C-alpha cells in the first residue's frame, strides 16, 4: 500500500512537471515560429511581405525536443557519474543544453534570412538578440522539467530505461504534444487575424501574415504573449495528462495479471478519449461550422 | 511524388567532399587508436574531428538529395541516416581494430538496400536516391563511431560495455547508460541542420559547409563534457578546449558569411517595405 501511495505521489508530481514543460515548450516554439507555422513565416518575404518575426527553423518540434531532452538527460547522467548531486547534475545538464539550443536558434535564423536575400528580407539583429534569449529561457524550463520527470521515473519508480533513452522518448512526446495542441492557436489563428474567422487560408492569402501589432510592428515576443495565454496552457494540459495517465495506469494496474492490467487500462483510456474527441468535434462543427449551406455564403 | 530537379551545384564538387569526408573521418577515428598504443587518453578528440569531416560530407549529400523535393522535411533524412548507421556501427564494434572499415562497408550495404526500397518499392524514382542514402548511412556510422571514440576513448565493444567511473556495473557504461542515444541525436541534428537552416533562393555552399563544421564542433562540446565521465581529467579537458576553440572560430566565420549574403543587416529598424507594396 505504501508503495502505491508513493507511486501516486510521484505520478502527480511528474504530471505537474509535465504541465509546466508543455506550456513552456509551446511558448518557446511559437516565439521561434517552429513547426508548421514556420512555412508561412518562411513564405511571407517571397510574397512581398517583409516581416520582423523570428524564423527559428531547427527541425520539427518532436525531433528538436527529442534532441534537447536527450542531450540534457545525457549530460545530467554524465554529471551523476562524476558523483555530482543529482539535482545539481540536472540543472547543469539542462543549462548546457539551453546554450546548444540558443546556438542552433541563431544559426537557423541567420541562415534562413540570409538565403532570402533575393526577396529583400533584412536580418534584424535586435530580433536575434532579444528573441533568442527568451526562447533559451523557455527551452530551459521545458527541458529541465522533462528531464526531471524522466529522472523521477527512473530513480523513484524504477523504470528500466536509462535516463538519456527516457529523455529522447519523452522529449519527442513533449514536442508532439506542443506541436499538435499549441500550434493551431498561433499558426491557424494568430498569423491570420486579418482573415475572416473560420475561413481557412485561401491561396491568395498565403504568406500574408499579420505583421503589425496593437502598437508598432509585431515581433515574436507579441506571439509569445499570445501563446502564453492560450496555446501554452492547452499544450501543458495535453502533455500533463499524457504523463499523468501513462504513469497512473502503470503504477496502479501493473500488478494486475502480470502487467496485462496496465495494457488493458491503456486501451480503455484510448477508447474513452476517442469517444470524447468525436463528441467534441461533432459539437464544434454543429455550433461553429460556417459551411452549412452554400447558398448562405455571400460572394 | 514530384521530382523537381533544382539541384544547384556548389563551388566545391560533391566528389571532392566525399573524398575529404571519407578519408578524413577514417583517419580521425583511427588516430584515436593512439590511445591504445600509447596508453594515454588525450588522443580521443581526433574521433570528434573525424565525425566533423563526415558531417561536412553529409550536409552536401542531404543538399543533393533534398533538392529533389522528397516529400518530407529535411530533418527526416538526418534521422534516417543515423538510424541506419547506428545498426552498422554497433555491430562493427565487435571487430576491434577493423571496426571503422567494417562499419563503413556494412552501413553502405544497409543504405543501398534502403535506397533501393525507397526508389523501387515505395516508387519515389529519384535519380540520386540510392547513392545518397548509401552515403548517408555510411556517414551516420562514421559519425557515431567518431563521437563514441571521443566520449569513451575507444571504438571497441568491450570498453564501451565495461569502462566507467561509476562502480554501478553495466548500467553506467557507454552502451548501458544509453549515451549512444545522445551521440545519435547530436549527429542527426548536426547533419540535417546545415542545409535545413540555409535553404532558400539565395543558398550558398560555403555558408552551408561552415555551418556543418560549426554544428559538428557544437556537438563535440557536449561529447567533451560527457567524456569527463569516462576519460582522465586531462584528456577530457583537451577535448573540451579543442571543441570550444573550433566552435567559436567557425561560429564567427558563419556569422561573417551570413552578413555577406544577407540583403541588409539592420539593428532595431522598422520593416523595409519592398517597392510596389
């Protein structure tokens, strides 16, 4: 019984860490216009829309965060092998990883913008200086919380995978959660506030992203503010639920039927979420869908 | 799958880069064997230098392949390269001194099979596919072997599965603690980033190659920090200093080249609207 209470406590803490990780990851990637919103930021200058948005094309979010969390976990493991206190080891490993992330961010921005010289997109050095540091800070929070929850799984729950392997697995999961949940807020809504709501992105509007802000010209910190309000918390809830439910089913049901209990509960959870998703989709289409009858559309 | 042949050739021919990468990485990895001959560990950083040269070759291969519009992002090519390379590299570590050669040959075979499958079975029909994937698998194996030799001081299986500063047995060794995952992802990011970050209408080969070297040295910094867990303090410090110096030089050079190629280099200036808008 004590074991189960301890396990549930660790599960709750890992879920909380994961929520913070998801929120920080999404804000970081949106400030850098990483993931699918990147295509429009890359396209805009080619369509004649010069902008002051940060274009940090490193990779998709899942490989990028798989990399950062694996590097952070590997460095932490190296420090632990050197008899450094585990908490200090995690902090040191993640700090060095944030430096690596920052270097990748600067080279990606400089490279992409310099290769757009033909269309007259300038390199804005102030954008590089002010955005990179902000993304590094958010990346540190996301990496540190994710590597910490991996450490909890390994050290407290006795997960058989070594720390770097857990790092890459949960890093990819974190990137996928942020990419799938948080990006639509930025890529489908924030970039196209000048288009009719729910209209999608017509070909004629491709690259015509919003470039001017409430006051002055929009930069990626404005997008970070927007993401912190909507996309970030949504990604946090998503990744937090993934980590919490995954550990919850393992801790509680693994002793049932030589491990089959956890697998059956996992399948049941997938079914429950499929039903919830379907219900929400149908409800949203009925409530907001603008495409009910073609005759209603004024041309 | 559309095939848009927009392969712009760079100033340095691809075959020259193959030669530099292949010979350079093999020489670099074999120089770490001086550790065994002399009984010291300070020659480990040569593995990293070998890996950097393989990555330079790899960035140009990715450029050649991805210019055809393979239907996925550039990063996927890097993951494929290292995914096939790591199998060959791990198998080759059994063969002691011959490991780098065995790894190279084996990876090339794995790559050729994957390239054949992509072209004939998945029906992608890209002319450079088989050659590119063969090259990339070989680059993956050589890079992983180079970084591994740099971190653990050896490319043979026995030291990789036994040596460690921690007395925790197998679970604290290079393979047992999964440090190879870090090497895998560091290499995969470093091979895809140079082309992914510099693609566009005003792409320049020299800028991409400098970025490849910069990425390689950046990965070396992380590997050097990890090598403190496996090597003597002096050897790890030598690796760290070499990595930091190399990274700093090539980072500054890359910024210089970006400044050369950029349309304008502005600090805190408003949007410059092009004429006609």
